[in-house]
């Protein structure tokens, strides 16, 4: 079965788009496309999925079926919310609540339909499958 990264790359290639062209047409930051195509992002927000689907000429559900949504049921919502707040406040040195390895964090910047900036904290563990997505 294809990965999300492979699916997005193949659809983009079929349309003759570069990664930068896809980002521009989908109104997404180039680093978002890079993270998806490199396999860093395994789960997409509804907005990102819809923007990509429009440009890639497919249904959002078709993209969703390639996503991996890791269920963080062993980590409480309180801990997840606390980590999201720390990421938004640009705290460094965060550790994975599952295995204690360093978390790789970033803040994704997106714009809603009314052109309001929305900040989404994201993180993934450098060793295990733990990740935070908005």
C-alpha cells in the first residue's frame, strides 16, 4: 500500500507540478508540502487535506485513506494540551511523554477562508510513533 507521501508525490507528478507549484496553488507553505512528501506529516488537518485535494483533483477522502492517525490513548489529553501550549510558546527541549526521547516540534501557519492566521502546534518523537497534530 502507498504511503501518504508517495500518493501526494504521484498525484503531483501526474499533473506536472513541482512541490513549490503545489504549495502555491494549494495556498500552503512550501515546508508543509516538504514535510508531507518526506513522510514527516502522516496526518493532515481538514484545511490542508481540502486544499491539496482541490489542486490534485481528487476527493479529500482519497487523501485521508493514506493518512496514519496514531491514537495517543496512552497519553492523556491534558498532557497533549500542555505540550501544544509549550510548542506555541516556543519552549525547547521537550521530551516524548511515551519514551522520553526528544520531540521534534514546529508551528504550522495556515490561513482560514477569511485570511486569518491560524497557528497549529505539531510534534513527532525522534524515536517512537508518538506525534501531535492539530
